[in-house]
């Protein structure tokens, strides 16, 4: 048997539970899925999927103009009705 090493990671409980449900349906233990991800990182020499910021969307409230902020507040108010 190959030697193994431990990895400890903190994740949001909801994300962990959702991932466990999907992996259970696939018949893949969480530790195997993490190993698959790490192998892909090695093969790709980076993250094995594209990472990018959303286009045309402010990343924080501080990036909004006053008009954009008011429009977002208005959207929230009308959506709640």
C-alpha cells in the first residue's frame, strides 16, 4: 500500500454536506475526490479549471456608485414584495 499524508482543511458545513451527497451518488469517498483534485493540480501545473471574476459586476458595496447602490436597494425592496 502506498504511503499517505494527512491534509486538514476547513470548509463551510453546507458545502461539505452537498459535496458528500454528490460524491456518495458517484461512489467516491471524499478522500479519493480530494486526491483526484490534487493529481489534476499536478498534471495541469495549476488549478484544473478556469478561475475568473464575474464581468460587469461590482465586487463590493464600496465599488458601487450612489446610483448603482440605490438601484440595488430598490431591486431588493421590490423582490421582497
